[in-house]
């Protein structure tokens, strides 16, 4: 039996009107041109002319001829009647069946409509659906929507609902079988046998049986030696398959990822019950994709494991030095006194010892010298090295596995890392000798050279620890990489290939709106920067944002902190009068109401992409979303008396429907609907956005959490880095381990977001700021506008060495290296083009260019570009109060939204008890989705409340300035806790709204 692929809404409104067409739809489908009118005028009566025109507009809009005219909206009839200057009441006389059929045939002939079942049409449509199903990973309901629109736009008359759905589902099933067949033909027969054995039991220990697939699926949980060893075993199992020789290029990457994701997340029984070809195809996809996941998790755990050991050693060194500072002070004071006297009195060398003894006892001087020698930092024998040597066994025991199972490469073959590790690979398990050390001495960091020179008996230990330390640093900087890794690849290898870049260069340069040649770019930068200086100097005296002060004989730029505007009492009363009218509501009620209006749950498809036959699936989805966002677990929302809310059902829905792509689709649907409301455009037009992180403690052990005492105390946590439009709605979110510098993710989030919003100006707090980020933003055409929190952060640059910048002359003595920009310009453009086209991930590229504080030549060039854009921003910030205030107000919107997040995520004291990254990502994006639902709901009712105030007092003037003070983040009327009833309000099913409070 063909599967059901259409949503309930698609079936309900197939071939009929779903409501009143929008103004755009009326113009597109129901406008009558001169040819239409000439055909219509040939008909005899006004009723037949109007009836024919309505049939014509309807078939253009719906793709089929209506058998029942009572569903046609009055607005459609009136719109067409006005064009024909006919009274719309004449349509009621258009009832004669033969005439209606005759007109339908006329339309088909005159307008070249084709029948769906024509052989040539079927062949054409089959090919189109097949290609769409083969290459696309979109939900089947979306593919069906696109196919429906194609038929309508190409004048192919739709068949009946059943025929249409069976046609599409048959081809989708055919595509699935062809993909399965293609995949299972990749490995040889012996390998297929071993692949199929992944779902069978094996003896994992002397007393326990396991299933190999479950072992491979289990992510690493925490940073420990035992988890690392399990990670190596997992990688070893994946390496048993000849994945590198598999050619899966004929199957779309998205399909392989979809099969792999389903295999990883579903229960083993579901895989075991599949037909053999389908099972094998899913397992092959899983092996291909998840060996990368297994390696990335292993490398991440190794990175954190060794970083923890190294940081602990450094911390002990710092602690020891602090403890010794008092002794150092006393010893240094005494020696200073002695040496000072020797210099002042010019004592001869033969009387030196005698004179010293007149000043201090000889033993005192000897002890002081000894203390200084022991305490003063020495690169030859640092305390950190001694601490690392005490942990030598932790390094050594993992070295064989690293050498065997991590085939990493170094993007600079002549680098220190390559030199040291080439020796280790050559020696294998053999001890490293002093002669070996001599051969690689130049590749070792100086501190290790100094130590080994004085401790030749520690040569083997020193080189092993130094090698792993270099390896970890290389991983972080993307100097060390694995070709098939996602997290630890070489971003520079993922830039648009140079040959292809030469072909696409002009197109990208045109899109970016920048100069094609380096010299032209520098001239444009020079002109633009000079204009910014001129404008700042011209506005300086009228600006209250900065001043120049004399301090200690030096001139200093001082940025004045901007204060929030106070709201007058009169306006405050207006705000209160609006909010008082908002209906009191329980959180589940708002979810149900918005789902009735927007059909958000239609965005949630099953992992297998099959349509579920479960009744009231929407209720289950909403309950799971609320449980995730409120951080309360499934128990409080489950009800054994309701099938849709039973705990097992909710657990199933959580595993199979809640994931990042479905959450994103639902959030995008809200954003699109929100932008159609009137009030959000008062708050902002969507051209401005901000990004900031909200921190969550994660008590459970996880490799995806990080330390930060400021936010998490002694524990660990994660950051939900989220993007907020100037109209308050959220449009993207990223989960970051710990509190890694936000600027690394700022550009990535902006480029990866898929909503209809296209902000051009991005605001962030100071943590989102670096010269490199400024440069990348500027080249890509974005205005990056971080807040300037301290005067010390204000450093302005110049290009023209001879320009006189007046009062800013003494503060603009830093010069941009324009020669470097000009030399690297083509590579800068290739980086921008690669980011724009999505071939490289921004966060990885930024880390590679930064190279752990030692930027590459290309990175330095982009930093120089960044200095120009940063200077333009800072000059404007210091001289344009409205610009600076706009940044503050936008950041305040983000902070206020974080307050809403905290109110929603009240369960378990706001701590996230997830160990795996997918779980963290799903839960926090569910939180973002629920916040957007609240924002949309609030905007609806604020509009109604304002309208009611206006109706009650027609003389009241409600200006946009007043409306701008309102916010859809208000939540006092919402009950977040305790009441979890999921029952639709029938009075709201047709888009009606609740009554406001009086």
C-alpha cells in the first residue's frame, strides 16, 4: 500500500479554497488581462461572463476545476466582478451544468491546459518527481507542495486526491529502493556479510552479550581514560570496514546522512526488522558517516583530557610561584642592599668577600642566592615540566593508540609537529635515545630542549610529552587535521578550489560589491576611511559620546558610557494600560493556539520521513516541546488516560520527531508569520540583529561541556548562542561547549541561518569582537557593530600617513599594513567567496587563521582589513549617539529575551541534564522555539490591545514612538508552572482571538 505523504491540511484543501487569497495571490492568479477580457466579452450574458472568469481564476489558483462553487470566497468573486464592471450577484445565476462544463473545456483549449494522465505529461512529471525525491532531503509534504505548484504553474490539471498522492508516493518509494540498491552495491559481498552482522548478538565479555551496532552508536560520555579507550575501540571497529575505498558519490550526501541519522537514533529492533536491502543500506550509510563522528568525539575527548593535565601542571606552577614570592622579596631585598653598597663604595675584588661579611653574615647571603636561584623562573627547569613528568604514564599509555588509529596530517610538513611525530612513528614502541633527540632537537619547544639538555636520562619521557602537547595545540589551531573529520579538518583545504575560483571570481566579486584588484580595494578603503574621519571630526563638538582628556601629560580618548533613556510617567501609564488587557493564559494554551493558527506541528516529520498514522500527533509534539523547553522531563506532561500523552508515546515522539531540522523549520515558520504582522515593523524591519550567549550549568559529565568559574563555579556548562532580530523574534541558535570566545561563532551563525530574515547590521557585546571578525564581516558586506564597553578598547587606525585628522591626530598614529592587504587580496576574496557559498565552516576557518595567537599571513591580511572596518565603527560610535544608542537598545532586547528563557526553562533550577550534544542542541532549540511562540502570541494580542484602546478613546493619539516602547517579551500574564492541559479551544480554530481583559 502506498504510504501517506500529504499532511492533513494538504488533503483537506486539495483542489479547493483554503481561505481568502492574499492581495498578492489575487493579483497573480485572478487579474484579467486584455486577452482574458476579449474571450470573456464573447460570451452572451453577464452571469456566464462572470462565471467563466471565476472558473478561469480558480483553475489558475487551484490547478483544477471546481465541482462545487459554494467554497469560492466572496472576495474572489468581487475582485473579478470589479474588473468586468459586473454586479457580483450575477454569479449566483451561474448554475447550468452543461454551460459550466462547456466553459471548462473552452478554458482547457484556449489556455493550453494539459491532462495529468496524458502519457507525455506523466513521463515528464515522473522524471521531475524522481529527481526531486532523489536529490532532496526535504519532508515529503514539502516535495508534494512543490510538485503541486509545478502542476499549477505549468497548466497541468490535477487529478483526484488519491491518484495524486499515490503517484507521488509510488515514485518516492521507487527512489528509496533505487538508493538502497545503489548503496548495497558499493561494498563487496564479504564486507556486506560483516556489515549485516552488526545487528546480531556477540559475546562482549565472559558473561554479557551485546550488539555491535549498539556499541558503535554509543557516544562518548565524559573525559576519562576509560572513555578514551572505548573511543579507540569504537574507531578500531569502524576501521575494519574499507570506507576509504567506498564510492558513494552517486548517492546524494543528504540521503546518506538521513539514513545514517535514523540508524543512529532509532532502536536496534527497528533496524533488525527492516528488509535486508533497506537494512544494509542504512548500515552502510551509518558506517560511512559515523566513523567521522566517532573520530571527532575521540579527538575532542583527547583534546580535553590532555589539556586538563597540562593546565593542571601550569596551575600548580603558578601556585608554587605565588607561594614563593614572599621568600623571593626578602632574598632580593637583602641582595639588593649588598650589591648597592658594593657599587657605591667601589670595593676591589680582593676585598669583596671581607666587605660583604661586614654587611651580612656569609650564610645569610649564600641562602639568599640559593633562594633566588630556586624561585626565579627558569625555562631550563620549570615546575610545570616536573608536574607533567609525574603524569608521564597518562601520556605514554595512549601513545600507541594515537599512532595506530589517528592518521593525522600536518598542513605544514616542515613544521615542529611533523618533525617530532615522524620520529615517533618511525620508532614505534622503541625507547627514544639521546641520538634520536639530537635529530629532532630543532623541532622541540625551547623549554623542552633546555630540560632534556640538563636531564638526558629523561629524554624519552620529555619527547613523548612534548609531542602530545604539540599535537593538542595543533588540533586546536587546525594545524593538525584529519581529511575525513568534520571538527578537525583543514579549513583552508575546503576553500573554493583555485581553478574553480578563477571561473567564479567575477560573479562573487559582483555579489560582494568589492574591488576586484588589491590596489583598487586599498584606494577604496583609503577614501572610505578618510570620509569616516571627516564626519567624526565634523560631528565631534555636538557629540556626547567621547571626549579627549589630558592624563599624566598624555592625551587620552575617553568613551562615555551611554545610559538608558528614562520613560516618562505618561508613557509608562500607556504601557501598563496595554499590558493590563493581555489575556491571562497557561503556557500550553499559547502553544495550542499558535499551532491552530500556523500549523507548526506539520513541520515535525518522522526520522524515516514516513507519515505517522498516530492520532493527535500534534498534541504529543507540543507536550514534548514544552517538557524540553521548561526542563521538567516528560512525567509532568504525561497522562496515562490520554493516548496522545502517555509516557511511552511522548518518549517515542521525542526520539523520532524532535531534532534540529524540524525545530528550525517550525521556528522559521513562526518568523515568516511574525513578519506579516504590523506591529513588529514598528520595533524593527529585520535589517538589524544581535547575538549573545546565555549560559547553562550541566551537572552530568559530558565531553561537550566546558569550565568557566565565572559562570559555572567549579562545575561545567554550555552556552546557547542565539540571534535576535530588531523586532525581537529569534532566528537562529548554536550550542557552544563551555564559553568559548563568542566571536568564533558569530559569523557562522549568521551565514548558516535559514529564516527569511537577512540582517545587514550585527551587534554584539565585547566578547564577540576581534579584528579578524571585523575583517570577515566587512568583506562579506555586513556592518559589524559591537558595543564599546571601555575606553581602553578604543584604538583607531589610519591608511594615509600624511592626513591631518585634527583633534584625532595624536590618537590615530597606528598604520594599517596596506601592502599586506594588496598582496593577499585575491586570497581574501576566495575566503569570502567560500564562506558565502558554504564550502567552509566559519568557526573552523577563524581558528585556523588565528593559529592560536600567531596568525597566518592570510589571517594577518584579514586582520588589517578588520582594523579599517573597526576604526570606521569606532569613529561613528564616538560621534553618533543614535548609532551607539541603537547598539545598546538592540543588546538590551537580547538580554530581555534571555530573561524570558530563564522563566521558561525553570525546571531543575535551569540546569541542563544532557550528556550528548544532540540532546543539548534539541533542548535549547526547543527553548528558542517556545520563546518565539510566546513572542508571536504576545504581538498578536498587543496589536488587539492597542486597537481596543484606540476604539475606547478615538481622540487618543498612539504614535509609533509609543508603540516602540512596548515589547512582546512581556510575560506576567503567562503561567509557566504547574498546569499542563493540552486541549484545543474550539472557539479559536478559525483564527479567532481570545477576548482581552477589560
